[in-house]
C-alpha cells in the first residue's frame, strides 16, 4: 500500500486571515490534523487555525515536553513521530500544524527530521511572526543593503551580548521568561531607546511597547523584541 503524505502546514502568526490559501485547502482535504501541545497545554497552532477546521476531520494532538531536559524533549518527539507514522503507513494524509512558518524555528522541524526520509513530505510555508511583528511595529526589518539578524533569548547572556554587539537590526525571539534579562542587557548596551517588544502580534490582544516603557516581569512566550541601531527610535 502507498503511504500517506505528511504536510507541515504553517498557520501564520495568529490572525487566521494570514493563513495561506494552500494551508486552508489542505485543512479541508487531509485525513488527519495533528498539532503539538507543549506540556499538554492548548495548542497555539490549533487555536490559530480553529476557524478553518472541519469538525469531521479527526485530530491528533501530541504532547511535547517543552522546557524539559533535551533527552526528555527528544523522546516526546520520537513518540509523536511514531504515532504519526502509524497513520502515514495506513495511507492517511496528515497535516501537522505549525505556528508561523514550519522551517523557521518551527516545532515541525523535529517531526520532519524523524519522518521525511520515510514518507512523502510537503512543507507549506507560512507567514512568519518576524514579518508580522515588523508590520505591527510599522517598521521594516531590513531595506537596501541592511543586515537583519535573529537571536533566540535562550542562547545565554554572553552569546546574546556578543550577537547584539555585531548586529545592525535584530529580532530577539523566545523572550518570554527571559524578558528582564534582555531588557537589562539592552539597557547596559544603551539600546533600550532603540528597541520595542511586540506581544501576540496580529491577535486581537496584540501589544506593541517601546522597551523603555515596558514594565519588568515575564512575558508571554509569543513575544519578540526588535532592536534597531539605525537612525530613529522604533515608533
Ligand atoms: C519557536 S519560535 C516559532 C517561530 C514561528 N515558526 C514563526 O515562523 O514565526 C517562537 C517564537 O516566535 C515568536 N513569535 C511567535 N508568534 C508570535 C507572535 N504572534 N507575536 C510575537 N512573537 C511571536 C516569539 O518570539 C516566540 O517565542
């Protein structure tokens, strides 16, 4: 029997209208819709796609052990891949939802690594949160010969400082619980007036705040700090 196809479907940054036509079509046509749930919590990717989901198509949530030791995290992806493989072997076409774009720090990468050499696989790009955040801030990420860099706040303070030093414009992603550290670092580097935090971009409760006005404390995981060293503060 021919196996089913695995689709990594980017669902965009939050606003369902930012999903692609291709993603919307696949969600109507596949046999199974799967999505990760960090530590069993509600899936953000599913929440985004919810208005387009057809209740008649079965769903397969799989739990991912986020913020756990690497071996535990990896084992949770192994278990998810094994469950998805069962359906693919049974000739089911499976869409795995992924917030933003699947190949930009997407959870789908871990599924892809485990299954793409065994099953036909299609990656459906999505609008990434980076471009969404720039639109929310109403400031381009890069123009002309400008250079734009992305750094996850999880890299640790020394590396973060080094990467900020060598950047023109940068996005710091995965800010969440690291927000105070990021804010302090940018303050020490005299960049606090050149940065803004964008929280839950494109959602109805989106917030855009100049970093100098952002109160301390952890932020939602769906927060990005944009830093512009060029002319003019972020609006
Ligand atoms: C694991 S990465 C996934 C990125 C995703 N695949 C993409 O293409 O945007 C998660 C990080 O993306 C950023 N992010 C995702 N959605 C966001 C949103 N709606 N608003 C602001 N930042 C967001 C946050 O920095 C978050 O910690």
